[in-house]
C-alpha cells in the first residue's frame, strides 16, 4: 500500500460566460441536430409498411401492434416535440432585441385595446 494520500484532480477552470451571439450560434447548431433526428424519423415512418388493419388499431377496435405503435410514436414526437423545438430554436437563434421590443409593444397594445 502506498504511503501517500490519493490525489484529487484539480477542477477545470470556470468557463467564460457565453455571449448572445455565441448562444445564438449554438441554438442554430442544436436546431440542425434535431433536424437530423427529424429526417431519420421521417425515413423510418415512410419506410415502415403500414399494417392492413391500421385504421382498426388506431380507432381502438383492435390492439396496437408494434408497427402501429412505432408509426404513432413517430407522428406524435415529430408533431408535438421535435418540429416545435426546431421552430423555437431557429426563432431564438435569429431574434434581435429590436424585434423583441416591437413584439412587446404589440403585446402591450393588444392588452390595452380590448
């Protein structure tokens, strides 16, 4: 057994704060990454043959099978999560303070004018 204490590796130095411009670039990169997942899921959905009784399964007359479940999951994830995420990331990656100020003024105006 060695007679020295186990050393603890030093902590990495803190990273500098992100700039808005750098954050917007990162958001664009994230949106493109998600678009790659969208593309893959669309290819899986298009390439997976539908079961002949898909309507019966979707309408609850028969239990889902694996194919129906996969198709439904892909449709929901694309519509509810991934496409809205890409849209939101693209928006924030390109938005300016001037545009946000204009949106705020419009919101205030709508709020004051019933």
